[in-house]
C-alpha cells in the first residue's frame, strides 16, 4: 500500500478546503455519466460523496476511466474545484487515478430498489452499501453509543449474561434449542434479566447490551428471531423509579441522534421536529384500565385481562404525540416474575412503553417479585416447575431486596427513530423464520 | 419504599464527611461479630464496606440485630464516627435499622473459598457477591468501556453481526448447531469477521463487541464455549497498520484499568507496576521463524509448519516482558481467509498477539485475501466448498479493496489483566463443555 495521506471525502466540503487544493481521495464509484469528451463519476467513502471529472485530454487516465463500473474501488489524485453545477458545489478534477478493482456489473438494479424487493435481502451484503442502509447503520451506531453513555453516566455497571441457558425467562414456546455437546435441554437466552437480577447483589445498578433470541413464528414487521436487547436492573428501585430511568434513557438516545445524525435522518426522510417533540419528558402514563377505556371507545372488543396486539397498540398510541407508558397489566398478560400490586393483587407492578406513530412496544419492565414464597407460588400458578428456577429462587433466600428492571428492544427503537416500515432494515443482517442468509 | 436519600458506603470514607455526620446507608451484611453487649457488623454495598456498631442499650435495635445473618439486607440510620480501630478508620454507630430480609444461612463456607472448590461454580449466582468476583466484574466493566472508547475515538463505527449463521468461519469442528424452526444447517457464529468485512464497504472502519461460540471439547483453563469477542475490520489497511491498532487498543485498555481500578487490582493481588510495564508501546514483534528458533533453543520439538500449543506459547512469552506479536504463520496454521504473503507464499500476512506471563493468545489478525480467484483457490485448497461462501466471495467481485482486521478475546484479556488462574473467573456466568448452570 502506498504511503499517501488520503482525505475523507466528507471533509472536502469544509470551508477551510480552498478552491484549487490538491487532494488524494479513495472510495467506490457510486454513479457514472460518460460523455464524448468527459467522464463524471461520483465517488463515495464512509464520510461522503463527491463528483469527480476526467477530461479526455488527460493522458493515461482516460483509458482507465472509460471501463469504470459502479462500485469499482479507486484512489484518485486531483484538484478540488468550487463549481456551482456540482452536487454540494464542489468537484475533483482528476489528475491521476488507480483502479484498485474493476467491479463486475453490480446486481442491484434501480427496479429492485424501487420495488423494495425481497432480492435486497438476498444481497444484503451488497445492499448495506446504499445511502439508505448506511444512514441507518450510522444512526444505529449512535444509538448504541447513547445507551452506553446514559448508563455509565448514571452509575450503572456493564455486565454480560450467558447466551446458553436451561430455563425459559419468557415462556417455553419461543426457545431455540442448541445441540450442546450432544446434551439436550440447552437453549438460547430470551433475556438476560435473571442474570442481571443476580448481579444487583454485587453491583446494585447493572446493564447489558446483548443479543436475545425468540423463535417467533409470526412473519411480523416488528419481530426478529435474534435481536439486540439493552437490559437494566436496579436494586432498591420501585416501578416509579425505573420508569424515570426508562424515559430518560429513551430521551437521551433521541437527543443524541438528533444532535449528531441530522444528515442521516434527512437522507431517510425522517421529520426531525416530530422526533424532538416525541422525546420531551415526561412521557405519558396511563393505566391498563384507562387504555382499555380508550380502546373500547375506539370500537375494539377487548376484555379486561386481554393483552394488546399490534392493532390495539397502534390505535392506542394514535391518541398520543409522545411515548406512553401503560401501567399495571393483569397478571395473566405478563411473565411470572412480575410483582403483583399488594394493593390490587390482580394486576402487576409492570409497564410497557409504547412508541408513538404505531411502532409498538419498545420497553417492557417493572418490579420483580422479591419474596421467596410469593415467587414460588406464582411459578406454580403459572404451571411451571420451581425446580427449573432453583438458582433464581435462591436470590430471594439470601438478603433479597426490592428491585426493578426493564428490557429495551434496540432494533425496534432504531426502527422508530429512523421511521422504517420494517424492523429488518434496523439491523445489518436480519434473522427471521425465513432468513439466515447472508 | 421510603423516600430517604441513602449515601453510598464508599463515599463515607471521603475527607469531606466529618466525624459525627448523620448518615443513612443500605446494603448487605458481610461479616458479623457478636459480643455480650455489642454487635459489630460490616455492611457492604456496590461501592464499599463499612463497620457498623450496635450497643445493647440501643432500644428497639438490639433485638433486630441479634438474629442478623450473613448477607441479610438492611437499611441503617446512624452517626459516622472516626475510629482508628475500625477498618478504614471509620464506623457507623447505628441509631436505627430496618432488616429488609433475614438471609438463610449462607451456603458458601470459608473452606469452599480456600479450596477454590467446584462448588463455587454451582453457586455462581451467590459467589459473584464476593469481593474477589466483584473486583473482577468492575475491572471487566472498565475493559468494555475502554474498548468502546478507543474505537470510537479513532473513527470506527460500531456494528452488529448475526449470531445465526450457515457457514463456518474457523473450521466446522467447533460449530454449535441450532434447531432453527426445524431447519438443519444453522449454527452459532464463531466470529463476526465475515460480516465486518462486508460492512467496511459501507463504513470503512468497523468494530463489534459480541458473543462468539466455539464447541471446545478440551477442558482448558483458557477456553470457554461462549466468549465475548471484540472484532475490528478496516478497509485499505495492511498488516502493519492493523498491528498498530491492536497494540494501541490493548495499551489503552490497560492504562484505563490501571487509572480507574487500582483498588480492585490490589484486592486481587495484581502487581500494577508489572501491568504498566507490560502495556508500554511498542509491543515486541518477532516472526514465526524466529519464534521457532527460540522454541528449539528451549528444547521444544516443533517443525516448521506446526502451530504452537499452550506450552509453546508459555515458553515463548517467558522470554519477553511485554506482549509479543508472532508474525507470518505458515498457511496451514491459519484459516483460509488469511492473505498469503506475495513475497513468500508459504506464509500468511497474519499475526497472533501473545500476552505475557503465560496467558496466551489474546488477538489473532492480519490481512484478508481480497482477490476473488486467490480466495476461491484457497477455499478449495482447504478442502472447503466455495458454494458455502458465495456471499463472502461476492465481496471480492464488487470493488474489492485490501483490508485487515482482528479479533480480541475479551475474557482472555480480563484474565491476564486480573492475573486469574482460570478464564472462567473472567466472566460472570462461564460456559464450558461441563457447565450451563446457573
């Protein structure tokens, strides 16, 4: 490799790069327009896109540029010129070019893009180069950074829970079984929650960002079989305390994305003002009972005790211009570990956070049962075997404390922030019932 | 829950907390000493430990304190007193106590701890509360933070690769098979590398921290079946470029741990001066051939072309007081994707980074093959089927560029930094051939 300093293309548009500056850049050919005596091509790198111009008179260059194809990789030496006709008002007059690799004809056609074809998933390893996918990936990067920042600034310890587990957190129906050295009964984790609960007795405030796995058989626009899960658990916290953390976290993430990724949000056509409004604190808080009233008013037939489906969630949030907490779900709607309200034992001290604009539940959380007998009884009431949860019950034997926690579906959050139609575009290589390739 | 402001125990030792200050604290009972007319107990929270004293004359308190057990959870109101006889020179005279939960007799005995019994793994969910494990967990937290910081400061994008894959990165023998909706041929990822390679065409410099899975059948002190893997891939980078990133990253991590976790390193008995010396840049660089010479001199029978085992690695690094890169492994030692040296095709442009003090390989990396025909030939030469690697080969069809990358075993690094005998203590809930519980 040559010891040249290359400039990031994005930096060529800064005000301190003057007309006439000699520059070296490298990247991939994004568009080409070939005229009789000139070739224009757009060159992209990870930071931006600039127009490059080659004149037929440029000896030794023309013959390299004539056969250029979309996505070919090149390094370019040239002179930066201000030109109002060029995109962004600047272009590079090419003085030398090295074609690192002439790309074969790129298989993604504009038709495929327009029709949002399934084919884009077959060639996902190439489609991620598009400005659409790259913008999402940059926003996703900032979302992950914001999550780490928020938790660390607030005194949380980052921890990691195992992926291989032996007992379901969220019900057995969506477990993936693994052949573990020939052994049966080993599954992939659905949530790190139980392990985070163990860790609060050492570290009090803990979080993790890790994959979780759910064998979702539905072909929904909102589910993946493998998703990134930001989970937190806090000793001594009540439901009220944990809701404050949840809304602060979400608002922090959106603020950071709006501050640092405005360009990418605009590329995606996302209305930034709506996002800013949607992240104003506090978020709305309604009870499950109030939610039911709203739904009935809107003509939904939901009985007390029913969980809400996607349609109900969408109808509900259409009433609100910010995320809304639905608090106090009936016992049967929620997994066994949720603490029942001592004042009203038929409901749990739980809450879902629903994103606006119909993106659905992004966080589920609440208080956990911390009394041993209460936990064992509820495990049995749910038709489960306390033996499968021995170590989890143990946590209530040795200095148990009230505690609360939550799980945030990071891909779902990215879907909302980016305004995507389908969750699969929120993650580089999505996995669902139909797809494990590429 | 009561609306009291509790002070972190660690903060009670700060110089601005004066003798006689009224304090409220909460946590778990760490040690108890019961005398006729006094009870001393150590109270721990996530930030520290302080001695609490209860006098028999304190009405309404004595009867609560008498039955106290190890690991019971309590909240305490009291007065902070300076006292040279107390650990750390301060103690709390208890004026009120609420026992949140009287713990059952704690099952971890001092015998179990002294003998480093297998039992400590059976009750891992409780053993993590020990000052030994908590110190490691805090250092691990700082290691993860340092990795994110280093990459982000250096212009890398954080990305996530899928856990479900269909083709081996590192050889088929260590793949875990998953029952994927009844479908065969789906495995857990061994490395995110191939996906990071796809992503450099969009983002150029990418990294990820994620679990990787290897069905390691050996019962080694250095292997887990599930480990945390920090991987990076960079467009346009040569072997030399990527080695610089690798050593800077490791030095950055150690510096941060030494700066922020000195207390925890000391709790573990780790010699901080040795760590500081070991993280001085640059690290050593020797060739595979030179490594072979050293090993022969030390009486090892290794042929040119052999890979090094744990014994060889230990013997090798005993010559060095800092980490050492071993550069240019023979083709057969390394996976197919490593680029062969054009000047000497029998060796690859690869390097392992070996940690000092016998902790073994912590990073493997190097240049990747970027020419399509070269890659297809090598896949065949390795007895593999190019059809299984179609999308990976595709990356060499559309604007391929030279690139390099590496994978860092984060748990192995934590093991070295903490000076642990066994890698299982570097991760909260270790998984190996024998263990998936708790």
